[in-house]
C-alpha cells in the first residue's frame, strides 16, 4: 500500500510536485489467459512525481517487485536490434577494459542471457542476476549461469563471500525497475572491484520529455532518470559518473560509466556538458516538467481521431507488438477491440493471451498476412526501423500502411518504403 506522504526513493525529500497523470492502469506485463477475462483486474494510478531535492522523477510504489517479476513476459532476445546492441556493447567493453579469462562480468536484471552470451563467446566468465525465474531459466538454457534474486547489498555480500567480485557490472534498463535505489547502488559499490567499472543504461528523461514518450511510464518503471539525478544517487555510495554516452535505443538513452570515487578517476568532459544541458532543459525543475501533461493529452486526441476516422471509413486496424509501453498507451487512450482488431507479437509467451485492461487478443505475426489489415499500428515505436523493414514487404501487396503513434502520429505507406 502506498504511503500517505510519499518521499523521494533516492534522497528522501517529500514529493509534492505532480508532473503527469495517465489515469489508472493495470500492470503492463500482466497478460491474461482467456479464462481470466471475466475476473476483476487491479488498476493502479499512473501519476508521475518529481523530487524538488535531487531531481528524480518517479512513481509511488503501489506494487511490490515480487508481484511484478515473479513471472515476467518480457524476453529481450525477441528484439534483433536489441541483441545487436548488446553484442556491440560486449565487444566494446571487452576491448576498453581488457577483460579476459580471469575477469568477471555480472549483469543485473540479466533477463534471458541476451547480453552475457556474447561475453561468454569472448571467453569472459559471466554471472547473471535475474529476479524472474521463467526468463532466468531461458538464460540457463543458453549456458549463461544465472542467480534468481533481486540484487542489492545482501546479494552482493553473498557473492563476495563466494569470491566473486566484479570487474564489470552491467545494468541495462534495470535501474528504473528498482524500488530501493539506495540498496541497489550500495550493492554495486560493494561488488565492484576497486578498479572496476559499472555501466547503467536507462531512457533519458530529457529525451522522454522532448520526444513525447509518455508510454515509457508504467508501474514496472518506478523511476525516470537524468544524469543529474543519477549523479546525486551514486555519490551517496562513494561512486562517481566518470563517463556518459548518449544512445539511440528506447527513443534516446544514457549509458553512465561508474567508478569508485576513492580511485579519483578521470571525468570525461561530456559528463559536465550533458549535466549543463539537462539543467538548462529543466530536467531537475518540477515546474517546467509539469508542461509535459498538455503535450500528452494532445497526442491522445490525435491518435483517437485517426482511429475513429479509420473505423468510420471501414478500415481495419491491427497492432504490431505487445510491449509494456504499448499497454500504457492502450489503457490511457481507452483503445480496445473497437479500434484494434488484434495485436501480433514475436514472443510465443504472449500468443493466445490478452492485453491487461484492454483485453485485445495477441497472435503470431503470421496473422497479418492471413487477415490483410489496412493499417498496422506500431506500438514498440523505438523499434520502428526494424519493424518497418520487416513488415513493409508483408503488407504492401494489398496497399497496407504502417502507423507510428509517437512522438507524433505518422502514417507510412508500405509501397513507398519499398519503392
């Protein structure tokens, strides 16, 4: 149950500034079986708050991590571009840090082994720490040793007792899913060797706001980070951001490189440059962030207007992908089977299930060729190029089009993509 007077999960300052209200929504990865459709679903508020102390943007914690991650529907390996991104990272860090057979790479929130498998191919010992047992089993099947646990100081001390200090700690899109940030970062500081490096990737708050990416908000993402808020968090645990990279993934992400402050690491010039840019953009100013809400409301109106016009013209619209972010958009906009006939997804786990809250059925991708819809709404817009490349040849024969809802509504004629 949420506390009556919420406090920042990073610095403890009372949270009084609301910057976005997306209404009520169920857990975005709680896909339903057909026998669950007549049961009551639990909806929680999706209200975004900003800390006036450290600048962290966050949700209140309504649901425990055990409820979210006991069995998880997201498998990283079903995105080809994300696997390529991971492979490129592994090759780069292998060379940058000189990792070898006597090193240890630990990934936090290692999912199905999508990343660590590449370090294994390079001859570097690895260990995944993953709370969802079902996806951890998929990693083990690939030969990636994985411990099923929520990472924090306790797990770090257990690994140290086993002689497993890390040369590199990796956390890709996991920091947002951690309710106890200070325990998590304290664990990183404990497990990391004195000369080690930890890298954390997360969607950039600056880009989330500038790109109108409101569907990045869902209950599984407790926090939304800027460089400014991360620096304040890690400094509390004797760590420093020694470098930062700006990445195109997830609509614009940051990769911070953390080192022990006691080692007096050299700080890359781009750290200070990005910090200054974020402050100028208002990323740590709750009053300026509050303007995001009106932009989101306009996006909802445009999408609904398009879907209404398509339906009234007798057009068939289906959705590609059933990502967590898609369920935020569907529930906020009230889009159900009156607008979308069905969704398709590459993940077999989701086939035969229904989206939480909106109850849209999910099928294999082959369903599109069987039913020949007029429009294909791309919900994982961050994979836009990959999906357009895959699907344009499929829907072009009958004159189908692709629709991208974010950052602004865009209709892409499949035949023009192939021209």
